[in-house]
C-alpha cells in the first residue's frame, strides 16, 4: 500500500496509509443530485485488517441511511414534493368518493375503466398538468442548475416569486396567472398543515395586481356568423381532399344544444331519440343528465349520419380506425380552432388581457346560442334550462346582455313593479345578513314563495359545497352579510381552513 494513495477494498470502501503508520478509511459514492462521484471520511485506525474493513462497510451503510433520510426531510420543503403530495391526496380522495358513488361496480378494474370515473380523475390530474406546464422549465439561475420547483420554499422570498411571475409567466393571461397562484397557494397551505412543516407560505401575500381576472368574455357570434361557421366546417377538406365529420358535427351539436365541450364529446348514438326529437346530454360539471329538443333538420341529418353506428358508439370518434373506442375523445379537432382563427380572430393577440375577451373559441358557441335566444326575447328561464344552469343569476351573469333591453332578461309577464323590486332585493342581499334577507323576502309583498325557496336552496348548495369539498363546519351567523358568504365561497380554495380565512 503506497503512502498517500487511495486503495480500493470493494463495496465503495477505500483506505489510505499515512506517514505515521495509521490508516484512514473512506467511503466512495455517486451523489444522486449532481451524479458526481464523491468520497467521505469514515474513521482512522492503527491497523488495516478485515475487522476494520467490516466496520467501514457498516458505517458506510449507516451514513447512507442517514443521508437518504435527510434528503427526504429536505425534499418535503420543495414545491415539487408538496405538489406531488397535494395531488396524490386529491386523487386518493376522489377515488374513494367515486368508489362509494359507483358501488354497483364490483371490481377495481370495472371502476377504473368506467368513463365517468376516468373523466373525474382526469380533471384532478389536469390541474397538476397545468402546474407542471407553468413551472417545470423555470430556473432560479442563468446556469439552469436549480429549478424553481426544487428550491426550498423556506428560502424562496416573495420578491423572487414575484419576479418569476412577472418575467417568466408574462405570456399567460392575467386570469390564468391568478388561478395558477391560487392553486400554488392552496398546495402549500394544505401540505404545510397536513405534513406539519415548520415554515410559512411564501405565496400567501404576494404583491401582485390583477385587473382583468373577473371580466367575462364579450364576444358572441350572431346568427349569420354561426351559419357561416357551420358552412365552412361542413365544406372543410384536408390537403388530400377528404373531410373530417368530427369538425362539422362538433360545431353543429354545440349550436343545437349549447353544450360544453365535454358534453359534446360524450354524446353517443343511443342519446338520440328521433321519434320524440330529443337529444339526451350529460353535464359532467354537475354530473346530471338533461335533454334538449332537436329541429326536423337536425333529426334528418343525424338519423342518416348515424344509421350504421351501434347504440354505444360515440358520435365524435376516430373514423380512421376500425376498432370502436370504448372511451370518448378528450379534445376537439384542432381544425375547428384553425377555422375560427381564420374567420374571426385575425389580428387578435390571444395573450393580451384586453383582446382575449374578443377571441372566438369553441365555448363562444355556447354563449352565442344563449345570447341570440335572449335577443329573440326567449324567456331567461328557458335559456337557463337549455344551459343546464342551477339558477337564473348564473344565467344572467353568463349571457352577453350589453346591447339588450333589460326586460328580455325576465319573463315578459313580470311587471315593472316586480322588476324594480327584484333589483332592490338584490342590492339589499349584499348588505343584509342571511337571516335578515330571508325575513325581508318573507315580509315583502312582491316576493313569492319561489324566491324564498330558490335563495334557501342556493345557500344550502353553498353550505354543501363547503362542507363536502373542504370539511368545513360553520354557522351561517358567522357571516355578517350574504356578500361575505359569497366571498368566502369564491376564495375558499386559497386557504387551508375556515379559521385561516377568518385570520386573513
């Protein structure tokens, strides 16, 4: 053994002889972070023998165990670890909830292959993908050695986070950034509480201003524009001169039903009742079935188009494959968006927070159908049923009514007096306590039992949402006004508990 030289003994153990006759044992290993080979001193001894070698192996294993445990502890403070923990728990909770709901499915395989189950789990995982898309390629240094998600959140300053948002997420819309920050804040709050981590949430009090987050899109298509779009989609052909039926069918079904994207993609042949001229739809948001009527033209078209489809086949499907897909598509044909861009979005910047309100996309069709019905003086109650909304206020907020007479928002049989009273009670609703507002409705000669029942049902829906999603238990008297309860409902996901919200 040469003095001053390292001699390998195997198992990552090395020994080096000193001039004074002693021997120093080392352990060599490859670092899991930077993948470089490193050496750690274990102990010094006067004899280099098998006993010392065995001791070195034992010590190296203990050191490794300690190192792994330390890394696990450190990892708990990274955004990536907290994100994984948060979404793993969400998927776990959703799985248990769906297993209970679909108890008729006896085996785990039946459950996980169920379409509704897959859609619900996909919605949870979609949030995680949104997080990954925004943050996974963001680094804290120019050399790109430390990713933002791998940094210790105890060492992340609010200033650093704000700089990243302003410089590296600037291409996103204000509303997208706002929702993203709300998601990250919820992730950290939840994980810190559940894992009992000794740290504060650096995302809690960011100095960011959002001007456009609650602004609704204003653009809708008039009847002539809808007709032009349908014709363009019907006649569209690819470079080989072939048509994709999905392009026209998606748009046509959206115009006929005012359905959301997921609803359209889940329509099957058996959902059509051509004798009664009815199309049965499924609202994946509320998990409820509802129906819309079809005109003679639509009945004739789909009766002919679906004549060779089996009852369980999806209307929007892969026409190139001969194998029938047991699952619906999750995305619309890209060609639809390309046609919309060419026809309606020329010169518009989709990333600009002002211009984005005028962008036409697939969801614009839903708003367009509802708005055109309102322009034709169709009852707002009927529009509410078509959109499958749960209350009229939701429909009013949703519609583009800027250029309509306000009288088209309600039944034509309502009097001017009732309309006046309605706007007055809505104003009072913001400032009254819940008990006061209910009493006001009961005392008011112009209010009906239906108004009282609708408001009570709405409050009960709020309570159910908070208690089922967040396990909140609260008294309505805890909220000074109806507006205070609405505010809590809107911002609840940013806090880990009701107590934290009150403190805020």
